[in-house]
C-alpha cells in the first residue's frame, strides 16, 4: 500500500498548487528527501511517483497540480515550504484529536 502525500506551494495571494506524491509520503522519508529540492523543482516535476534525495520520479505525462485557495490535506501527509525549509503540516483538527 502506498503512503500518499501532497506538497502545497503558494503561487499567489490566494492560490496554492498541490502536487500529488504517490508513495513513500511518510515524514521519515519525505523530509530528508525533500531537503535538496526547492518549490520550483517540485512545481516543474508536476505529479510525482516518489521524491528521492537524488531524483524526482514523476509520472509521464504528469498531471498539472491542483490549484486551491489554501493548503488542504487530502492524503496521509501534507508538506509545505515554510521559512526556507519543508515542513510536515498537521492540520489543527487532527492535532486536537491526538
């Protein structure tokens, strides 16, 4: 089974591109793997099978990112570029259930 994730990148005042990641989306893998990649790299890749430290394995042809008015978690994990680094964002509603 795949651990799916999304990477949300702000592209405008009320516009966020959501890039789909098909597997290995859990934080122990994604945060080190994302460390070398910048938001522009992720946007250029489009839809991604897996993020690795040395390559972005993308679907061919990739689907364009979903554009939403705010970061939205639709899969197991959501990652965002905050303060010049990638962060695993846990929505407040999920944090309160724990």
